[in-house]
């Protein structure tokens, strides 16, 4: 692992809080703190108050809440959890992502954030590609960022309850709204209910067609239209009743080691969730961390088998070539926007529940004149989820992939005053009422074997399918 670079953060100021609650904060005291914060920060469009609370399970608290808008984020490296409900503010739009679209959104977010509230964050993300979104992705939009109304943070053995507010006219409009919404909060629930009966599983495209698409991609590679393309597939699971999102999150968390865990629920019955191992980038006051993750092997059934599979991955020419496309791209784009760039000296492995991958890490300092929107525009989509070169590979996907990716493989994460972090939304699924649609992809390069690539996507899907077929539930 590379040595962290030195960096500094601006001095920040917190709104004082003297409340020590037994479960939730006293409502009248909380509203008083909000009014006080607005008085102390007359120019702030958004304010935040934070109150320590007794330790609870973040997912159990989230499961008990009835609000239609829910957000959950668990950090891959620290395990810090953010469980949130409601929205003090939403920034969303229908303009698909491209290199010019990221900065205006960041500009809107930064206008609402200030150093007085270093823990205030907007959570959300972007769709993968520029193709207009169709149902049910339209509920999330081409991009969507939410400043939660109420937020529970769990860091180790410490729990903090926060309320975010946006300045409105008349001045009491926001506090009156918070007053009503606070009364709807509930204490942590027992474990969420079991999943309903799984009725049918549909693969889109089915295996035979998907393998023909891999052959078609290989023909394009042989014609030198591009060197790599990442071909995805869907698995649609239809249940006898709508699956509980908190149940899915709880089950997924049991196998989501070394991964970001997330839920973005814009409305009742619609939610995008996943457990992705892959960081796109993290920005801490201009200090950037990113990584290249590509190449896949399953986990072994024994320690010896696991080590052998990992060693085979580390020395397989096809997998090393696939990884090199990603690593070279990350190195090149960061080299253009960073004044100092460091990288791991050697490849290493990241081991997940059902897969292991090659990874190389990068870190640097943003050069003068560059902001994290530039990092996002430069990095997304990486060849790990799109292809290389990206323009012809993405166009090939638009013409040949038989579904719209929506937010699958797009950048998801959070934005703060002087920091942000985005993961790549792989190992993910979309809940739409009684249907859960799962996604997985495989990098196709010269030497790829269609049947082997199908098995690779099956291994990736297994992170979901393992937990969804527990309790003797069967797919058919």
C-alpha cells in the first residue's frame, strides 16, 4: 500500500449541542437548535444540528421508518454507516452524464454546503450513460442527490442523530415541517420480514444470446474497433409480493465484506441497492484516492484452492491485459489533473465473498484549477465497466446491449463541503415493486471465451443470489 500524502483541511465550526437524549433527541430542544443555527449562520442556505444518541443498529432503525425516501451508505474502509430518511433538499435532473454535465451539479451542491457543517452530505449518483432513462429508472433521474432530513451515523461505538434543514420563507416553514416529520420517526424495529416467495427468474439476455453477443464483441475486437468492452446482463427476480428493501439490505450486508453498501430509495416501491467493492475516487480537500479493479476469479472451497485461484489470476495473461486497460486509464487521467501521483508498486488481490479481483491503487493531489468534478469526468466510465477506447466501446454497447443500464455501473456516493467519494455501482440491483433486477458484467478482450465469461458473471451475481435463495427459496 502506498504511503498517504500529507494534506490539510480547512478549519470547520460545528453548531453547539447540549442535548443528551435517552432515545431520540427532545423535539423542542432540537427545533430550538435549528432556529439557533439559522440565527448564527444567516447566510447559510442549509444548516445541520447533531446530537449524540445511544448506540443502535443503523439498519434496524432504517427498517422501522415509514418515510418513502430512504438512504443508506456504509463506507468500505471504515465501516461507518449512514442511515437516513426524508429529504431537506433534492437536486435532480434528466440531463444524462457527460464530461460537461458533472460540474454544474457539483456547483449546485457546493452552494448549499459550508465549512460550518463538515458532516453535512448529499447522497446520490448518476446514471451510467447518456441514453435517456426509461421506467423505472426515471424515478432516480439522470442524477439525483438528497440531503436527508434525519440521519443516523454509526462510527464504531458512537452514534449521532442529525437533522438537516434548508432556509425557507417564511422562516418558520422549515421548522414546522420538521416538527411534523419528527413525530413520524419510530424506534428501531426487530429484524425485517423474510422475503416473499420467489415466483420466477428471467435472464436477459438468455445464455445462448449473451454468448452470441460475446462472439460479436470479439469480432469487433478482431476488426480493431476497440480493445475491450464490458458486456452486462440482467437477472429479473419476480416475487409473490414486493420484497422489503430493508430485508434485502440486511441479507446483503451479511456477505458484503470489503465493499461499499448502499441504498437509494426515491419513492415507495423503488430502490437501487448494492454492495460494490470498487472505488471510483475519494477526495479529501484535494487529496485524491482511486484504484483500478479488474480481472476475476471465484473463491476457492479451501484455503489451498483459494490461493491457487488467486495466483492463477495474478499470472494470467488475458486477465493482466484486461486489468492493464483500467490501470493505464486511471494513471493517465489522474496524471493530467494531479500535481503529484503515486501508485502501488505491484498488483494485489481484493477478496470478496464469492470473487477475487486484481487491484492497483493510486493517490495524488489535485493540481491548481482542478476540482473533484474534473476527477469524476475524467475517470467515469473506467474501462472496468465500459471499455477501451471508451467512445467506440460505449457506442457498441448502446447498439447491442439489450437493456438500459440506468444507474448500474454509474458513480454513486456522497458530496460534502470539501470532500466527496464515489464508488462504481456494480454488484447492484433495482427494486421495482414486486421485481428485483440484478446486474453483472464481464470484460471482453481478445482471448475471452463466451462460456467462461458467462460463468464469471454468475460468480458476481452469486453475491446477491446466495442470500436471496436462503431459507429454501428456489429460483426456477
